[in-house]
C-alpha cells in the first residue's frame, strides 16, 4: 500500500511473508523486541508498518552480523 506521499506501508501478513514467519510472530516481535519497528495506526482498523522502517531494521541487523 502506497499513500499519497509516496510512502509504502506493509500489512502484518506482508511483513510475515518477507521473513517467512507467521503473522503472530510479527505481532510478538513488535510487542516484545525493542529493536523491531513498531506499526503505525492509519485508521481505526488499519495498522501498517512503514517499509522504510523495516528496511532500516534489516540494515541494522546486517551491521550487527558483520
């Protein structure tokens, strides 16, 4: 989902697919891990993760692994 500002947002299912984990795992990471990006509330029934935040988290994980 891309909004009018050109920012791309991902659903929990899309984030889960990206990491080959279940949706419940994404919600648990969001709740329990301080380093995992927090979702944004875009409406009463719409919660999404910013793609830019996910990519920044991935980059920080790569730096730690090196």
